[in-house]
C-alpha cells in the first residue's frame, strides 16, 4: 500500500523505477496506491503498467494534486511502514517495524482509499 507522488518518485529515482516495477511483477508483489493526479502520473501509469501481467498493474486511485500534496512516499507492507522524502535537498528515509504501527497506518490508508473512490 502506498501514498505516492509518481512525478517526484521518478524525479528522484529515475530509471530505477522501471526495473523496480518489473522486479515487483516478477516476484508477484501486488500494489495499491493513492497517487497524486498529474498528467505525468497518468502517462506513467498507462506507459509502464499495461499488459497481460495483472500483478504488475497497480490499482491506483488518483487524487487531486492541488488539494492533496505528497512530499514523501509512504509504503505499508507486512509489519512495516517505510517513509522517505521525495525531495533531493532532503533525502531521508526510515522504516518502522511494528505490527501495531503498521496496522494503524494500514487502517488510515484504507480509509483514504475509500474516500479517494468517492467524488472529491
């Protein structure tokens, strides 16, 4: 599960994102993301997440970039929450390993996912 700005993610990590997406698909790791809605994010989604491998295609809900600004990437998986900045001038990241914290963030993410599916 992720909160993401694909514009900033690709800006910081560049071509690595292509190999990351391919590797994630090979490993069968699904992805659901709440992503800032920009022309670049839509183009990136349609360019790199198409094809027969449905695991590679993330389930995304695009949210208005002018209302909800993400300057970090937040991933929730297993019993971990990974948070890192998406600003080159402040590259920092942390992984919190705690089932309680991960479960709470997963609930917050599911709440946001539900809200993002409604008309904003």
